[in-house]
């Protein structure tokens, strides 16, 4: 769990020091007060990047050269201090227990996060890339060695594509073999976790809303699995050469969210789509909880937006259960009503200040 956080220069949060409880924490205040920026700072600490922008400048407070986030995370009896600085030039420096990290992925091992925000609706409605990230982000915590395998596959595809574009590959069979070997292993891992995702979703979705009954998740590998990946690459070799890139493989995989055989994005309302996203994220959290020694921290931005009180309460009921959760909303009462009788640690956010209620 995250016990304490210090935030300096993240958007309008000049200098914030806040203790965090093991259970649920709620931040309320007007739009633009800094609630989402507080969650963004935690996301920076756990992932190394913002969930609102890919650029550094919007995250860093005006007239400052960098922002800094420092947190103290606890795992059992062990407490570890971790920190991150993000600079205007895009540079990032991170440390864990006083040691510089070689890869930002190390941060996630100490502070796994599950993010529920309206802007992530593209996972449900957008292109496959977002759903692949959801799948792979879960595998990072669930399957040891996944990240190394993913990097080897991605490198092989990039190198083959570079050769195809430049027309310098007289024969790319060696690259196809490498892609097939790593891609097959990668797909096997994805297929296993996708099946577990589907099982969790089947029970979570109806618990959030009757409108989500029958919501199903299906996995598509990125090629016709009636043949091996190597054979699929062989069949597409001439076309790949003409197009200048690799057209089949795990980099084209997808998770399809369907209801009664129709894509969910085509039949669900925006509120129902948000609930479907919540169901996916909760399923992700459960899978990480089951496999990781470090339970995830849930960041929930503006839950009442587009959801009525009954559905907010359904989400909070699923979120509770001893998890560490940080929620935001404009109105304090909406969060208290949705969370029910369980303890809720309240903070009021106003003009970049985070104050106990």
C-alpha cells in the first residue's frame, strides 16, 4: 500500500504532503482544484508517465523545470521510499530505496496501479492498441519474464519492418523465424490471461449492472490460428515486402468486448460503456491480486460522472473488500452515499491544496 506521498510541481499542486490510509480515501472539490492531478502524480510515481498526456510540459507547473513525486510504499513489514522527477526536456529520473532504477517498469513492481477514469473509455471503444496494453499490463504483474519476451518480439518486428521499408532484405526468413518463436510464446501467455479476464468479467459485469449481462470477452491472436505463426508469416512474406511492414502477429492482437454477438461499443450507452470499463479494470485488479505479492492501488477519477447513485454504489461495493482505493468527485456527498457505511477518509482539495475534511 502507499502510506504517504509528497508532490511538488505537478500541475497546480505546488507542495502537497498527504498520509494515505489502507482503505478508501476520497478527494472532493471543484473542477480544476487539483483532484485529478493528485491521481496523476501517483500514476507518475507508479508508472513513470501521466495518464492524461504523453508530453512533459503540461504536467510540470509553470516556471518550474521539473516536478517531483516521492512516496512511501509498504509491503508487509517492509517499507520502501520511491521517487520520480520529470523534466521539461522529457527526461525522467527515478529511485527506489535510494538506488536509481534502470527501467521505469521497476516502479510498477513496488506500486502496481489500477486506473479507472473516463478518459480510458478508448479501451472499450477505440482501436486494439489500448486493449493490448490492458492485457500486457496485467501480464507484466502475473507472468514472470513476460516483459523480456515482449521486448524480444517487439525488437524482432521493428528490425524486420526496417529492413522491409528500406528494401535491404534479400531473405528475411531468419527474422520470420525469430518473430514466430517469440510471438508464439507471447500469444500463449496472452491467451491464458485473456481466458481468466473473460471468466472474471462474466461474474463482475452483471454485478455492476443488469444491462451488462451477457457481456463477453474474446481473444484474437493477430493471425488465423488455424496455421502456425511461422506459416502465416510465410504466406504473407510477399505482401509484407510490398507493404513494407509485418501484417500478422501478436502486434495485431485484440480483445473483443461483445454483447449478444455485437460489439459492446455499438450497443451500449456511454454510462454502460463506463461500467464495462470499470468491470475490465476490476478484473485486471483481481488477476494482479491473485498473482502478485503486492496488491494494486486503485485510482478512481470522478466516479459519479455519467453514473447514477445506484450504479456508483455497485462499483464501490465491488471496490471495497479491503482494497486501498483513492476516489475523486466534485461533490463529497455523492462519494459518501455511494461508499456506504464503510470508513472513508476524506480530503478537500482547493486551489492545489489537499486538506483533511
